[in-house]
């Protein structure tokens, strides 16, 4: 027997989540960007996961203030 389909979760955008990354995801919006520059940056970051890890480690102290 298969598990039932998960019930879609309603996001209450009037309540501020406790998790900082959830707050960032809820407020994230970006137009559909299709350009050579965007593609170049996508390839650059996708091929350098260590650079993203370092960037996130360095931003921890300030990220909460930026999101606020």
C-alpha cells in the first residue's frame, strides 16, 4: 500500500518564522532572469560549493541583521 500524498502546507506570511532560512525562503522573489551574465554566475557558483560554504560561514554573524 502506498503512502497518501502529503498535504500541502499553508505558509502564513504574516507570522515571522523562528528559522532564519525559512524567513529568507518565504520572502525570496526574483524575476525570471535569462541572460549570459546570469548563466555565467550560475555556472561559477555551481562549480564552487566551497566558495558558497565560506561565504555562508562568514555571513553568519551578520545575516540575521541583513534579513531584519
